[in-house]
């Protein structure tokens, strides 16, 4: 494993980005970070990827880079409905800006798509689903999913036209520390936040998911640098045997928070979402040495402890924990 490579992470102050930067730096890589807001982070540049001048400035002042992890994106189904201008400008125009720079500067890119591109496909979600099946209206079910698939298409088109080298990744329900709650986040941080503050939330029975603890996810993402195969695409998530009904995840959250389910409502079907996501991770295991180590019960406990620290919730037994104690 070589540590002499220079890497840029867009969206590097976000949830996955923060954890990925930590992992890459632990391996000795020189990592620059850009994101939307001002931060006092090391080797950080404020940049809105929707603005080509700002993005170009990152490369002019901190480049050249061997690899770019392009995470910068607007996330979430309902976020994409409520703020669709931001979604399309960031996820599509921002990605196109990055690819124009890639065509000129010839860096290798890791593009972050999403397992949402599979939509409500009912069979096992292998990476070649999109290649071997005709695109139809039953695939992407929302603007966020559509924007991520369009981003993949832009990457593939650039590879054909200009010879750019990109690996695409499709994360699956990644969760863990540094994911601050907002109403558009995934179900794990939503459940934890609501449970910690005794706020009501809804659980839809019969919906199954696989979750992946962020440190496991980012270890695999970091492995791409030393196992880079241009044009490849990978599902990255937890172990298939960890697939659970969402109610089971809710029960694990309540147990970790020390709460009962008196503020939880149960319904049978959530509209406009896939009921069962059966994922295949064999390619990531084969090529990227993907090896998730943190099972859901342990990962949820770690995430609860981090959120207690972040929101300054005092544990009656432990008192106020320090950040170092939850690492």
C-alpha cells in the first residue's frame, strides 16, 4: 500500500467524507478536502461544485491530484423533491464540471452513486442490472435516484469519448458517527435521534435493508486507490446475512437508547420506496477486499454513543462522555 499519492475528496466535510478522509490519511496519503461551507479543517478549501471557477481554483491552488473521490452531492429522496434545484445543479452540473476537469487534467476518479439507482427492481441487485435490463419507469423512483444514475451515465460517456478513468460506487445504507440528523437522512440516524429525544417516528413493517457501518464502508472505499479498475462499478454495503426487517433495526436502536416503543407507530407499507433490497457485494469482496466487521447491533451502539456526545446528552450511568472516549 503506497502512501505517496495525492488525493482530493469533494464533500469531504460531510458524513462519509469525514470518515473517508480520516481513513485515507491514516494510510499516509496527502488528502485535500473541499466542501460547501467554511471550516477550520486541515488542508481544506471551501468550494461549491456547482461553480466551475471555484472548482477549478481547487485544482490550481492544491493540485495536481492523482485521485479524486467525488462525494459532493445533495442527498435524499424527499430532499430532492423539496430542493430539486440544488439537487440537479449539484449532482449533475457539479459532476459535469468535475468531469470536464478530469478530461483536461487526467486524474482518476471515484464517483459516488447510490444503490437507489436500482429503484424497485425486485431481483438480486447485482452491478450489471442496469446494463442487462432495459431502462423502464419502474427503476429510479425519485429525482435523487435519477440524478445518481444520470451521473453514472455522464462518467461512462466521458470514458468512451475522452478516455477518462473512473470507478463508480453504490453505497448501501451507510450509517455511523459524524452523520448529523436532519429530516432527509436515512432511517438509522432518524430512529436514533427521535429515540434519544422521545420524538415519535414511524416504522414500516416488511421493509428489509442491509446497513453498513461507516468505518467498514470507508476502509473499502480507500482500498480502491490500490485496486483501481477503470470502468468498474461496485455495490458497497454490509454482509448479506445482516439483512434485517426495518422493525428489527428500530428495536436495536431502542435497546441501545434505553427506550421502549411507546412513541413508535407501525404501518405496513411505505409508499414510493422499495420494500425489499437484496444486494450482492461479491465484486467488492473480490476486487476491493471488502470485509465488513461491525455487525448492526455493535454499529448502532457506537452510533448512539456518538450522537449522545454530539447532542450533549448526559448518560445517567457514564455522565458526559468525551469525544475521545467514543472513538
